[in-house]
């Protein structure tokens, strides 16, 4: 009788162990598809956008400084922020000026 109870408890423990691993895998899959994958996609798009930036594009830095690209270097941009005022900014901290893109899109829609 005691052996039967022991075997049932052991079988239940194995079943609980499998359901634990299945639940852990399911949680990882959910995290991957809802958090990790979208973030890596967004980073790739941002990197492609930065690689496509060229002289004359309007940009904004991570610090909120608006300007226009004067020169593109390997790891940095030289940005004109005022008449005869230029700064050197790391590529990672530069974003395309969204207001400029919205104005261009509005002009295209009017045509």
C-alpha cells in the first residue's frame, strides 16, 4: 500500500516537472515575440535610417538639438545648428527630424 502511494507521488512529480518546463518555454516564446523581436526590428530600422542619412538632411540629436548635416564621417556627423556654428555628434545619438518628414509628406499629398 505504501509502495503504491510512493509510485503515485513520484508519477505526479514527473508530470509537474514537465508542466513546469512547458510553462517556462511558453513564457520565453511570449517574451520573444512581444518584446525581444520588435525591439531588434526597431533597432535595425533605426540603423538603416542612420546609414541612409546624407549631407543636407535635417536631424535632431538625442539632446534635442535641431540641425542640418554638413558632413558625414565614419562614426559621427558634423551638424550645422546655426549660422557658422557646427558640432560633431556620434551617429548613435542622431535621429531624422520627424517634422521635416511630415512637411514633405504633406506637400506630396497636396500635389
